[in-house]
C-alpha cells in the first residue's frame, strides 16, 4: 500500500511474481511495511500470504512512538547477532531499544489481537463507505480508497494504480485544499494529502462525526469549486 502512490493495495499476483523471481535468482525480497503492518495481525504480508526475507517496520510497533525496525529470517538476521563474538554487521544507536518506546510497543502488541484488527477493519470500511456516499450525494468527483484502518481521499474518479494516476491536477488540488480547511473547521484533522489513520479508541460516535464532517466539507467543495 504505497502511501505516496495513492494508498491502493498492491496486486497480489504482482507480489507473488516478485517472490518467485527473487527466489529463483537468490535475491532477497524486502517488504516495506512501515505503513501497512497495521493492516492485520501478520501485517499486509499475512493478508496476501507471502513471506518476504526482510521486513521494515515503523511506529505501529511502538504504539505510535517514533521507532523503526528491520525483521527477517533467522539466517539473514544472524549478521546482527553478537552472542558469538563481534557480529558481521554491528548495529546500535542512541535511541536503540528506547525503554519508553519498548514499553508502549509491548502494550500496543498486547492490545492488537485478532478481534482488534477485525474491529479496525470494520471501522475503516464504515468511514470509507460513508465518505464515498457523500462524494456521490454532493456530486463531487472523488473516492475514498484504502484498506483496514487506513484511508485516503482522491478528488478524481479515474482509477488510481500508481504515482502517475494519483498525481493531482490543478482542479483536484483546489478541491482537496477546500475540503481540508472545511474538514478542519469541523474538528477533524487529516493529512494535507488526504490520508487518515483510524485507531481502536474510536467509537461509533467518532465514526459518525468523521463522516458527517466529511459530508459537510464536501458540500462546501461542491459550492466553492
């Protein structure tokens, strides 16, 4: 789910082809799950049923605190192992294993069980559906895409598959700018490029508030652009 290329799920057949091709030539397959690991109990790779050799991870493993990690198969990660002398690839840093981040990450991992992900999926689906209904109701070209607890707004009706198709025209940029301000004026803050990330503390009332604010903002987009 490349964020800057539209936040549309990657094609499973494409990912399977990458797995086959890298295995054939002996190359490592690396999945960037900095954003997408929040999509499921085993990340996006679990949804697609594909095991990469290495995975990069971000703030979700720290409960939202700044953190990054690389995970992978034992034989690959062995280069970092210091238990048998100096590792082949020494690794360390000022903020490595920050105690606060590790504690919040542990709490997040304990809370994010399969039921939690099912709830996040339902929350994301409800918000995307509500906003897509509002796009149609107000006659504004656009769509809410995404998966699980992630969604992104596009102010066009063309299919978005890559960076080129996600790139906004002048008119689309104007519609998004009007929406962002009207959305914010109604108490909801989204990323300036249309990204929203939902979370477990959100209630049905929160979902209704988001959809209602989006609908009101789209009504203003329709009248001002």
